[in-house]
């Protein structure tokens, strides 16, 4: 092993001195004896490891893993005593493991205030005092929740590290019964893959890395089937260990899940061997339903070099226990399988199949309000854990999207802890919690302390006057970061899509362009935040998207009104018939479009048809685009294209023709009515707004600019330039529409005369 620093933050000298002699300068006695006595064990440990790179972090990680390896060797335990050895270890070189396995966190104890305002900040994976009151001073670090989080993290890490060692290095011997359990579990997963075998219903998932999450509830027998597939970044052994530990003893959910996920009802009955455990889980249902219990045997097995399965097999061998009222609890059946497979590129595929029966039929409210959320929590827990474990240098664009989703979820969860008056402050607490639980964010915070101030201001989502920021990235301060965040909230007002808003925001700030060059994940991360702000904005979404929708509906109402007036005016019934035919044609085409878009989902088609018939179709399309709805597998068009098609249909078959008819009728009418003139102006304004909106949205779309750069990109990047461009386009179009429709009406009137 090569020489290298122990920890740059510990204030100690190098652990190893004297080249290859292996002597120790500051190691504890137990480490000195360990390294001297187990030279052959160290050689075995290093046999398959590349130690040619003398990077200090690599050396430190190798030492940490070696300590874990040594402490679990039986001959070492017999000589020194494992528990005694752990206590004598120098805390500075406590087992840490590789970055793919996790890091031990130092406890975040509460620091008393001093005249110098000693606060806390995160330095790598340790929490150290800092002599300043700056944006790195996370308020959450001194909270009881943070202390418990660190303790639970380290406790879980110890359990999971041992599981990983067993999975990777120790030969396991399985009984015939255990092999049958494993075959049964794998068969459950294979059965769920059969197309058409079970009419699965799709669940709404929390995070985008969930590729499949569907379920089926047999209301007659009470059987519940859940099928899930998702991806995480990491090592498959670690993911399998995490899955097993979640049911073994895992008590380390991220902030916000603590109240939702309680493991107080887990009772361990037996631990037959290193690869299995038997536990009893209680399910407390609301009155008048009886409580349930499940006896489950967890067995894991490596079935190939890159694949491990974790089986949860139901047992009936143990007697039923009594609940608080003294009644025997209903025995339920929980049969599950986790198949964890290592993929290329550092990805791990997790396939889950569950078959649950709670001892009979359950009300749908319990299934929808308890069972499905529990399934979602189990999935999101794993996704959060591994996403938060990724280091800054390893983040990709896809990771940025997932971290953005976790960030938004953390804010939502934090805000649920208080009323609307505390909404702003609790949102900031959620930001601090996110910065605390994510390894990458801790590392980012140490390099760019102002990121906390930016995320705090972004979480407020308030429309404020934002000053121009010309500061370079290296000179950024909290004030500059706050101005940048205000700018994002303001830019959302002029965009219907979050990607376009973030593209605009980055383009007009040189510091953000520099930030994106350094951190490729940055754009996708802030797109998720912008989408959340767009969805929850009290002003922006309604101002732009629903403003256009209201204008379209008012245009339809005025056209219907004028149609009725034509029928009630002698000699103008023909104009009324033409208007009625045009309105009917427009509605029919929109219903036809909805049919092709949703022909595989009858309920959605019926909903769209209803909104179209009552004239609310523009509002429905606007909501889907503004809320960030994505194109589903059965859709022909994405929401933006669908809205564009509906607006195009409305303009071509309703707004423009009815305007010509109404102008023609007004020219020939003996009495010039004001309501007819108002209807014509509203139609022209609707055409101008809709066409300008379509042009603006398509031109500012980052995807379009990237795919066809020679055509899209005429709208400037600066906020003022965009506003001037949109208003100019709308004004010119408004005048152009009036002139063209007037010309057509005059031509028709001249020919008639």
C-alpha cells in the first residue's frame, strides 16, 4: 500500500510512513497489531484490486474496506474479539468503504452559540464548525432529525456492508426449502411478465426513473398484485443489500419519510443463517377493520455474476399473536421478489413482483389510500437513497432530473408540516434538508456557498423585480444568487414550458452558462424546479396560458351570440347557418383529434369530448401544457403539439371564416351594430394571440432550436427582446388579420353587388 494522507480535515499526519515498511505513526494499537499479524490476509485482500494509482482517496478507501474485511474474518474475531476491536479503532479511520458502497457520516451534534456565531457546514462527509454566518450554515444540521439521520445512516451502512460482503465473497449453502422459496419468487416475477395475464392498472409514480409500476386488485378474493421496474445508479450488490435491509432493519428514510415509514411493528423471530431472516410485521388498520400480521421469510441468493434475487416468502408456521384488544390478529400473506441486475454504464435494473392478500377483501379506500402509497414509498425510498449517494463528479444529465424531482418532493414534504403561514419558511427547511442528504449537493455547497441562497429564493416562487447579474461565477455572492432566482420566477411568466423558461434563464445570464459548462446536470435539475414553480405559480401559468384560453372561449361565445342574432334578424338567417356549420365543423374536428389521441382510453376521450362541447377545450389543453403533462404511450401527439393542432383548427375553420362572414354581414347591414364590431375585434385578437403564441412557443423550444437551428431562434434570448418580439408579432398579426378578412368581405360584397 502506498503512502497518502489520512484525512485533510482531521489535522493528523499521514497514517503510513516509511514507504513499504508498513509502520504506523498515529494509528491505534489495534490497527498496528492487525496490520502486523495479518500480512497474509492483507495480501489476499489486495489480490484482485488495482493499487497502482497512488491517489490518497483510493488509499483511504482501500484501508477502510480492508478494516471491514478484517473485522469480519473469523480468525481475527477469535484472536481480538470483534466488538472490542471496533471500539478500539481510531475514529478518524473508521470503516468507510468505497464510494459505490457509501460513506460513514460524522454525527451532527448541536453546537452551542458563541459570541463568534459558530455555525455548522458540511465538509466532504463530515460536519465541522465554521467561524462565520454564511449561506453554507444549514439550519437543519443542528436539529434532532439530522442527528438521527446520521445515526441511522451509519447503522444501516454497517448492516448493508456486511450483506454486500456476504453476497460478493462468501459461499452460501441453501436448503431444499430455501431453493423452493427462491424458485417460487422468481416464478412470481416471470408470471407477471406475461402480457394479458393480469389486467394491470397503471399507478402514478413519484420519480421518472420508475419505468413500470402497475397493479391489479381482485376485489372478490382480496388478492393484490404489484409489478414495478426502475433504474438506479450503483452496484447491484449494494442495491440488493439495500432491498434486503429495507425489510430486515432499515430505519433510515430521507427527511420527510420518517413519519410515513415506521418500523416499530417489525419483530424478528429467527435468523437461520447469513442469507435469510424470519420476521413478523404488523399492519394496523383503522377501525372497524381488524389488525393484520404477516410472517415472512426473507432469502437472498446470487443467481449469476451480475444478478441477485431477494425473496419474501409467506410462512404459516408460527402461531398468531394477539393485538392490543387481546384478539388474535388476522394472518395475511406477503409474497414478493426483488430481482437486481447490473447493467452497463453503472446502472442497476430492479424488477419487483408482489402478491399480497390481507386475509380477505379490503375496501377500495384502504387499497388506494394505504397499499398503493406504501408501494410508492418503498420504490421512492430506494431511488432517493442511491441518487443522494452519487458524488458530484459522477452526476449526469439524467441524475440532474432525478435530483430535481427529489428536491421538489422534499419541499412538498416539508411544507406539509405546517399551515400556509409557514409555507415559505418550511420550504427553506426542505431546501436545507435536500442539501444535507445529497452527497453531491454537500460537495457543491462547499465550492459554491451561494447555491443555498439561490435555492431558497427559488423555493419561494414569488414574482419580484430582478436586477441584472453581470458577476462572474467565481465571484458570485448570495445577493447575486437571489437576483438570479428572482429572474427565473419572472421568466416563467412568459413561457408555457419549463425547458423553454430555463433555456431563456441560462441564455441571459453568463454566470449560469459558465455554471452549466462545469456541471452538465444543472439544466435538467432546474427544469424540474421550474416545472414545479410553473405548476404552483399563483400568477404566471394563469396569466399567459389561461389568458389565451379565456380569449379563445370568449371568441367562441361571441360567435355563438352573433349566430343567434343572425337567426333572429330577418334576412340574415343564411349568415347564422354558415356560422353554425363552421362552429360545428370545428368542434367535430377537435373531437376527432381527441379520439385518435385517446382511442385506447375511453374515459379520457369522453372527458375531452365533454370539455370540447361546452367550449372549455382551450382551458383543458392549456392546463396540460402548463402542468407539464408528458406524452403517454398511446398518444399520437405530445400536449404542446395537441394544443397547437386544436388552436390551428379553431383559427382555420372557425375564427377566420366567421370573421369574414360577420364583416360581410356588417358591410351589407343597414344598421351597424356595436356587438358585431366587438365580435370581429375579439376574433382578430384571438387569431393574433394564438398564432403568435404558436410561433413563440415553437421558436423558444430548446428541442426545436437544437434539432433545426437554421430555422428556429429568431426570438431573442434577453427578456426585453422576447417581450418586444412577442408584442410586435401579435400587433402586426392583429392588423394583418383585420385587413385580410376585410379584403375578403369587400371582395364578396363587390361581387354580390
